[in-house]
C-alpha cells in the first residue's frame, strides 16, 4: 500500500517532465489498485466480524469439538 502511494507521487514528476498522458494512466491504475486492496480488506473484515458476532450471540449452546476428544473415540 505504501509503495502504491509513493508511485502515485511519482506521477506528478512525470507530469512535470511533460509526460502528462503516461502520468494520467499511471495515476488511474494506481488509484484503482488502492481501491481494490481496500475493498478486499473491508470485505474480509466485515465477514470476519459477522462470523464472530454469530458465535458470540450463539453463546455456549454448542461447544466446539476439541482434537483430543476426537483422538479418544474408538469407532470399532
């Protein structure tokens, strides 16, 4: 993310050097990359929080199965 912000600043240097078209395309690409990364992060956080709230609201009704309990079970 930091690299994208630095690259965005370099587009100003390109514009200053007379490469406006390249600077414009570069800026557009970098901004889309930043937005994409942020949307992915926001989506991941939303679904994780939603799942945590489901577990919290469910309470202790269903106890999670521990690996030790699974090892002790004899199915023969």
